[in-house]
C-alpha cells in the first residue's frame, strides 16, 4: 500500500519512529490500531468537561443555599444598627444591595 502523508504527519511519524526505535510502518500501524480507543477517550473527555461544568454549577447552588439565610440575617441585623460616618455609607450600600437581592428573590418566586 502506498500512502501520501502531509508533511507535518510524516514528520510526526518519523519522530515517533526514531524515539521508539521502531520501523516507520510500525508507528503507522500502531497509531491506526489505537484510533478507536482514542475516539473513546476524546468522547470521554468531552463528557467529563460537561460534567465538571454541571458539578461546578451545582456546587455553587449548594454553597449559595448554605450561606444565603445566615448571610441575609447578618445583613439585615447590620442594616438596623445605628452608626455614623464612613460606616454609615457602607451600610447604605448594603441597603441598596439587599433591596436588589429581595427584588431578585421576589422575581424568582413570582
């Protein structure tokens, strides 16, 4: 059988043959024999990447659920505190953020 290989493929096969001390044809045969496994690994890697995304999203939801109530209680407690000066401006900013959070929660429920 006669093959015409692109230059980059030819060079890769040649380097593999030198590296492994194999004949040129053996590198081609082994690479072709491995191809079905390589396809499976590629598909597995694709699905694994999707699963990482799903797990990350799920983890962030769990974290948010775990901290949501204590965090909002702490914010609400701070917002009713009487302070002055620079701290007051930070509390005002928290009021704005908390109002936005409440609007988002109401929109999600309704």
